C-alpha cells in the first residue's frame, strides 16, 4: 500500500508540474532587484531624513558670432558640497565633445551599405563632414587666476582641486571656452543652427553650450557615463546668471527671467510684452511678422547683450535669430501666472501663430493638475526644423507648413503633439530630475503618459499615438530579438521610441485605468511628483512611492512590464456549463453517462452555438466532518433551492504571452444583455500559465469575451472570444472588397 501511495503521489506531482509549466516567480517581491533602503532613500520611496544633493551655481557670459557661427564664453562655477564626502576632484561635462574629431560616437555607431546611398547619408556614415566640433578649453582657473590642473576624457573633464572640498564647503573656479556651432541639417539634432538660403539668415537653437557640472549623488557617486548622443543628461540644480551677446537685430528667448527688457526691446515691443503678462484668453504678438521680415533684410552690425536670471534650475538654453516673431500669453496656475511663449520665423506661419502658444498653455494646465503647480515664470516653444528637444523653460519643436502656408491635419497634430511633449519635459525631468543618461523611460515614458492626458483633455479629435494600451500591441507582439526590457540603459535600447516612450506610457495607462483606478493612481503619481520635485529620483523611488501611496503591491507589475519582454495574451481555452441535477424534468437538455446530449423527451438534443448542453452535477448535503468543531451548520436545502436554476460556468484561461495581467470578462446573455467582470492579476499567483475558475450566473450565457475594450494590451484578440469566431485573413478581406 505504501509503494502504491508513493507511485500515485509521484504521478500526481508530475502532472501538476506539467500543467503549471515553469514557475517564473512573477508574483515574488522585487527584493534585491531594487537597492536596499537607507537613510537617504526610504523603503516607502520618499527621500530619507539624510537625503542630500549637490548644488552648482553659474555666472555665464557668451557671445554668438553670426558671421562664422561660433560661440565664445567664460563662466564661474560655484560648487556646493552638500554630501557627507570629501571631494578631491570635480567632474565637468563637455557634451559638445561628442561632435569632436576624436569623439567615440562615430566609432561605436554601426553602419551598413545599401544599393543606393545619398550624399548626406554617405557623409554621415563615414563621418566625412568638414566640421571641427567640440569644446576648445582656453583655461581652467581658480578665483585668483591660478591655473587648475584638468584632464579631459572624451565628454568628461576632471578638475583637480588643490585642497579637498570638505562636506558643507564650496569652491568657485573659472572656465573659458569656445566651439563651432553645428549645422543641424548635417551634424544632427538637439542644438545648433538652421540656415535659410532665401534670405541668408540663421535660426540658432543653442544648448549644451557651456561646460556643465556632472551629478554626484548617493546612488552612483560621480555620473561617469560618457555622452554618446542618445542617453541624455543628468545635472544638479543651481542658480544661474547668464548673458548672451548677439547681433542687435536678433530676438532672443532663453531660460530664466529677462533682466534688461528695456535695453533690448523697442518701446512698442516692451509695451506689448507687459500687456501679455495680464492677457489670458489669447496670445499677444510682441514682435510682429512685419518687424521680423524687416530685420531679415537689415542684418545689423551692432550688438546687444541679453541678460537672464534663473533660480533652482538644472540647465539653461537659448534661441536667437533676426527672423523671430514672438508672442506670449499668461496662464493661471492656481493663482500663479507664468507666461506661455513662442518664437518662430515666418516659415512657421500661419500654423505657429494659431497653435503654438495655446499648446504651451494647455500643457502647463494639465501637467500641473497631475504633478505639481508649474513653478517657473515662463515656458517657451521655439520653432526649429525637424526637432523636438527640451530644456528648462524652453524647448525646440518641429512643424513647418508648406511654402504657401498650407498644412494638413497630420502636420498640425504632429506639431501640437511635439510641443505638448517637449513643454511637458519641464516637469519630467527638468523638475522631477531623473537621470536621463541611465533611464530614458523615467523622463520620456512618464512624460509621454501625461502628454496623452493633455491631448485627450484639450484636443479630443487628435489621434493618440502613444499612451494607450492598444497603441503598444504591435511592438509587444514583435520579434523578441528586437526588443529589450524597459529597464535598459538608453544606449542599449533597440527600438528607442517604442521602448522608452510608448511602452512605459502604455504601462502607466494600464496601471491607471485597469489595475489601480484613476483615483488611487492619480494620488500616488502626484505624491511621487511632490516628493521628488527638485530632487534626483531613481526607478526604485518611483516604484516604491506608487505602492506606498496606494496600498497596492505592484511588484508583479513592475517585474513583468519593466524587467521583461513578455506580452499580454490571455486565451479562453475552455468553457464548461453546469447546472444542478434534479429529479424533475426541469432541464431541456441533460448529459447522459455516455456523454450524449439528451432532451427532456429522451431523444438526442440539437446543438447550440455556445455549448450543446449543460453538464449536471449532483448537489449533496454537507457532511458533519466538514464542520470540524463548529456547532452551527449551513442550511443545505436553502442553498439548493437558491441555485437550482443557476448556471455555473467553468472557465479555463491560458496565459500564452507570459505577462500576468488582470482578466476582464464580458458576458453576453441569451436575452441580449451584457455584464463586465474584473478579475485582479493575482488570479495567476499559484499558476502563472493556466487558471480555472467557476462563475455563477442567473442568466444563460451565449458569448464570452476577454478585454472587450482593449484595456490590457492583449496582442491576440481572436482567442479572447468563446465560442471561437471565424476570423478572415487580410487576403480574404481583400478579395471580398475587390468583389
């Protein structure tokens, strides 16, 4: 008997293992995958009692040469060591060196030949452009003008301090530099100039134009990942004073508050500027198209210096041109009135005058609702060809009408979309200051998610390309060889737009709409923004805060969506219909012991389109043993009478995609009514591959459909329906249409 029992148990165990498949630990805690909480960053996801971050203040003066397209500058950096560590050297970022002749970027960029190669493509492929890029460092000195030893390693420069910088101390030093501004058409995006051959003028969109302090923090120490071009920026906060000298007929927009408006604007322009500060219904034109067209022709030889101040920002950037039209309007953000602004050449009109500044204002309103109230005095959108790039208070955006001023809806929606996205970056990562060099999704993904809310709220007719569950289906079901997890460094991502923008935005949409619900999600998301505004959050801080503020264990969600390339594909594998057996002839159809479906008259019953008949089960009284020590007993007869006509449906669901997910079931009844039922993802916690569950229904079911509204990003809809429906191939559909 013992041997037989052992054999039986072995067979049973083997069957269970086979049925469950390999256990993927999908519901285990992230545990050691996340950094250990400490006094700097707590287990709740909040900054700890000893949280610290460095501060870097700048006094910058640069001149832009419109004749040879170059920049020359000097700066004084005051670095505050608020860490508990002694620092014997400082690291400064030289991002322009990515374009230097000695740059590693072209060396590590893969290329391949094709049958036809354009001149521009060939020049880019072999790095053959006649351009001398990169910073030319004239000196690095202390405040006594004594030279400091420095070492340049590609896009990083180490400044050796004569004396270690103690915790709580600060040090100031000076750098002088110059560099040649790149032609964006030839040398790539982010910053540079665009040349307009018809009138011989330039539009300059200038960023990464000064040596910038690297981040030193409790997570990585010094940020030491080189800038190769894709992984963006991680920067400390600080206060800036900076002056930019340009031709006198230029109009210039920049990060910060303009300090000398009366010196750089005409009296009429200054009056319009003041009017814009109290105008909330529509933009005020500060520099008109007529004035811009006049400046295009004069090309002044005189110079003007524009001076700005900005507090608690991580960076500054500017745009300048004699071609610029400028408009602005005030935005009411809970009593604060930042200015929404746009700068654009005539080539952007009429589209830009009509849409740009309104899009800036709409963005500030919606993002403030979902994160924190916009804290800066302005937000600028600058028109620049074929680009979308962001900096504090200013961004550069594409969207150019045809030469005759006409544009399609696609052009309009594309322009509005990029403006919303880039202005939204003021919140992620300019304020909620994540490390873009490491984790692109923390700024691009979160930003794309809130962008989709802005578009839905202010532009209901605008197609949503990213930020919805169904938007990511084609990517999720693609070849896994071309897909990487969201938690992949910027430089190693294969499909950048899908991985860093679309998938995390879709994941947050599923989390909000289907798993947490808007109320819980919005509270937790806003809590994350409040906790980490003007600080440096890590992925763990986001994950932990979302759980801490909602009382939901979401480790299974982060694990599946962010750490794997699994996809959602839940299939209705089998459905069985049961009814309680009775001695009365109350059932139209019953199943005999031999398995035949029999009618009440003893003859074989006709099949239906759902299931031929209900199988029967025998209702039995509850045995005394099942009560154990309890004295009270259930009323078996009452339970029997209550469910004598109940329909019981046993569903077997298979997780074909591997990504555990809530199950949304839509039941269609024989009387035509429908009911939707939500099953949390924890249904998969014991078996990640297959689950069976019984549902009791008063009505007879004729159809079952999973995820009817496409909320979970399920990649295969055909297996969501029971009974199965014949699905026509594209070829069949084509033939029918042709006929």
